[in-house]
C-alpha cells in the first residue's frame, strides 16, 4: 500500500516538473504564435498623388492554454501579446479586461506578457474570455481596436471517482444460479472525459469474493457461486472499487460498500425433532379440549416455512383431531369426542407435517414433509354416574290416582369402584311437585291426579348422585305426556245469538251450529246434536244433525211477533260419542227482529213499542233537559245564600246584658238586699253551656264544672265573681269580649279606696279585713261577711 502511495507521489512530482517545462517553453511559443502584428500599408500611385488605405489589424489569435492545479513558485506565463504599432520605445501600453483580469490574469503593459497568478481548477471553471487592447501610454487613446481571446484550463487527473449513492443495499434469492444480476453501481469522475483517460473508469471488487463479481465496464454485480444458502449465511458485505485512467497505474480510485442479503426460498422440508411423542388425557375432558402439541421445524421464513399437520393413520383418528396454530406453527391435538378409561386406555396416531407452499424450482429436492408417531394415554378420573339413555319419555293417563307409576330411569357409576347411585328430582324442574322418584330404584310416580287440559306435558329432570367418592351427580331429561281421558263434555263453539226476521218463512235454515271439546278427538269421532227432551215438542224450531259435528237449525212456523215474544231459548243436547260418552245441554238464544222486504234486519229492540202513545223520544229528551236546568238553578241559589256574611255571634233579644237599666235613686247600701237581684248578671245562654261563636270553630270543648256556679238568689257576691272570672279565663269557646265584666263606679276621691273584689282575686296573698269594723255602719255588712269568712277559714 505504501509502495503504491510512494509511486503516486513520484508520478505527481514528475508531472509537475513536466508542466513547468511546458509552461516555460509556452511563452516562447506563444510569443511567436500569438504575436500582435499591427502595421499600416501605404500605397503610392504616383508622385503626383497618394492613395491612403485603412490600416489593417494584424492580430494573430489562437486559444491560450494553462494547466490547472499548477503549484509552482512563479506565476504561470499564459502568453504574450504584441502589436505592430509597438516600436519598442515604451509608448505602447497593453490593457487586459474580461473574466479574471487583474485578479487571476495580469498583463505586463510594456511587454504584453500575460501571467496566471492563482491556481486554476478546471472543475470550477473550464475557460475564461478576455479582451486585449493596445493604447497610447501618454494619451490612453486606442492604437488598435480591442479583440477577445479565450484562455482554456487544461485538465489534469486531480479528481478521484465517487459513488454518489452509496452505501448500497441489494437482495438476491438464495440458491440463485451463477451470474445472477444483483444490482448495478455507478461512480462519477469530475475530470474532463474528453481529454485523456482522466475520467475513464474501471470497476473491480475488493471484498466479497468468491461469492460475487462485478463487471469492469458497467459496474453490474453478479453472483459468483452456486447454491448460496440463506440458512447458512444471510448477509454479505461487498466492497466495489472504481478507478480512473482506465484502471492503469497512477489512476485515482474510489470505493463503496454494498450490503447484499439473500432472500428466502422454500428449499428446506419440515422436520420433526423426535420420531415419537407421548401425551396423556383424562377421561373427564370434554370435546374440544387440548391434549398436546408438537412442532416440525422448518428453517425457511414466511410462507415458505408454513407447515400443516394431519393424521395419516392410527386407531384414534375418530377420537382426536389436529389443527395448526398459525402463530407458533405447532400442531395442536384436541379431543373430538370424550374418551373412556374403562373402554380404551391408549391410542396411537401417525402425524404428517408438510409445507403448504412449494417452489417448483426445488420440487426435485423433496419430499417437503415429515412424519412422527403420537401415543396418547387415557387417565382414569372419578366420573359422575351415567344414565342408560340420554333422555326418557313416558306416558301417564290423566286423572290417574296419586302413586301411579310413570316409568323408571337407571344410572350407574362407570368407575371401577362402581359406587351406588341415589336419585332425586330437582325442585326447580317440578315446582308444583307433580312427581316423585324412588331414591334407590329410580321409579317415577305421580303425587296427585293430572289434568291433560291444564298441562298436557311435564318436562322434568332426574338427578343421579354417586354415593361415596366425590359425590358427583349427573342429570337426565324426562318428558312425561299426559294421556287424554274423555272427561269433558262438548259445548257450543260460539255463544252468539241467532237473529230471525218476523216474517221468516217456515222451513228456512237460520243457523248451523258446531261444538268443541277440550278432550282429544279420536279418528272418526264426531258430535251428535239433538233437541233437549224438554223442548222436543216446541212448534217454532227444529234441528237436523249433519253427522259432521255440526247441526242445522230450521224455522217450523210463520208469523213471529216481537210484541208477543222477542226472544226464544232452544236447549240443545250435544253428545261426543267418546268412551265414556259425555254430553251437555246448551241453550241457543234466538231473537226476533224487524226486517224489510229483502230480509234485511232493521231493528231488534223492543223499547219503541212500549213507550206511551204520542210521546216521542225527542220529547223525553226535552223534559229531562228542563229538569236538569231547574236542579242547576236551585243548587246555584243555595250556594249564593251560603256565601252571605253572617254575624259572628247570634244575639237574641232576650240577652239581658244588652238591656241597660238606669236608677236615679241612691241605693240602700249593704242593708238593702232587695234592691237588685244579683241573678240578673248571669247570662241565661251561658247558664246551660257556652256562648255560640261564628268567627272560629272551637277546637276543644270544656265542660262546665258542676257545683261551681251559685244559684240565682245567692247573696255570696265573692263566690259569684270568682266563678265568672274563672269561666271567662278558661272558656276557649267564648269570644274575647264576653270576658269583660262591668261593675258600678264609686266615684273619685274616696278615702276608703276601691271596693272592687277583682283586686282580691288577682292578689296572691290573703287580706286582713278587720279594718272594715272601723269604717262605720255602712261597711258593717261587709265587715261581717269577710270577717266571718276569715274567721270561719281560720277555725277550719
């Protein structure tokens, strides 16, 4: 590697020396080739006159060239300009303008030499357009018109190839043939493809042999080995090189990485890791439960690795089934139907695993399947008793006495222990307890007579429980049909009235009656109709039995009248001809109606014929309306009267409290006991009860206290006043103003003070009335009364 790098450095140095030599010789060459020759031609036609011609420009132009990336110590001489008008005396001045003039390219204004002062890069700019002109140094006037020329940058191999889109990723199927195209990579070189071999690229593979190869000119990567197996190695890292200069020594190169992945194909069959699998299942498992799993391995991916399983032989193909779990790619063995340890204890199955998707290119590598043996052992379990039948059906006649045997169910313990079994009927299946079952023998009996017309079928369950063990139980369905017994009499199918016209003709069919029976009708059984014996001799109607469980009713006379009789009752006897025969008498109602000439019924009511003559229905309605209006007026009047305001208390003229009695003479004092009767102060209404009050309704009635009221002629004023005050205070039915007590006014300025007994009532302490003795003869009576009272109280 270092040897190659040193060689490249040596070649670059050699190239620089050659470029310098070429640059040194270029000005000399250019000075000859690109010399500006400006000259004037004067033609003389004779001595007598001169003909002046326009000066002819003598520029000699070619393209100037300069090598890019020159790194020498001196500026590169691009070329030299010279004009014929330049006599070499320094009066001619050269001017350079255009792209890069003054910055990249400079000109010696005296000699016309053009130098490049900076390193040029062709990849940045391939050529420059400049303008040259010769002017007078003193006046700056143009000596020649300006002219353009081009400086081209000459390319060197200074850019290596580049892969612009790397790294690359490619996929190729495994087991591909040699030369199968994987992908194409392309590199670019910034050098000039039209100049030399700087941009001519050659591709080669640096890493990835011997599995892949690359075409040198196109960069197409192809497989180089057959039967590359993804399962052995899936990814490959390949390095591709692109080198310019046609791949020769000294050329620049670039590399890129290509990651190649082998895609899967179905080139591997499924394979069981073992040839025999052992599984077990308990006999108490139900259908659909999983027994076990097995898996055939397939290293392929996706649909190429999908495996399906199936049974190909064995004694358990009808007992077990196998399905494929798409997530785990396992074969799942399940029960198709329950197994019985006591019947068969082991099963052997042959399982085949095969690919579901085959690749036609690799079918010859097959077969793409594998087989294994599965042995399933049945484990014993404590099972519930088993009935001999999946369901039972019995029949019993209706009205059979209680204790009638309906049938028998039988169950047994299928385990090796063969424990005894006990039977019972779950109450929720026989809520009304029509049946009972023997706990040991399983005999089902009735507990009461059954009625088929009420419930023709009884669907119950019988439970069998194992005695001992785990007390497991099982149930069986028992369907009991109640057989019919002819215990119901027939009756009319409908109870509608028959309408017949008054002018019906004799012998006319007016109705066809039929019957129904709650009991079942046997084949060729029909109802027999006949008129009841008590109505056989009637002259109005007749009956004909049609012998098809119907009967026809005919009219036997003419001239029915609703005024005479509007309804007829015809008793008919119906016999069901059963065993035992049942019959009933049903009454047929026939109503006479008014009809028109076409026998269209007009009316079947008899009321219009019993109304008084001359009084129509409209008149009756008018009379009733008048009565209703009068009643409404009376009710309104009474309501208005009750709304009138009445006085709160009914005052009577006999109320003596309203009679004001005036006396103009002075009374006789305490000695005059006949002047006024104290009984007049009493209210005659209040003597027998309470005063009526109209403003409120009394909530509580207080009875008068017996013996508390003094008699009319009593002279004990103190007792009377106390009684009145107590009545007024405690009577809730009396108005407030009834409690006001009025007494005579004794006047002003009396030294004796008030004689009112109210104060004595309201005070809480007993008063001393001895001072009344000193007041004189006028108060002697009071002193005797109160003093006597106090003395009596003290003595008591």
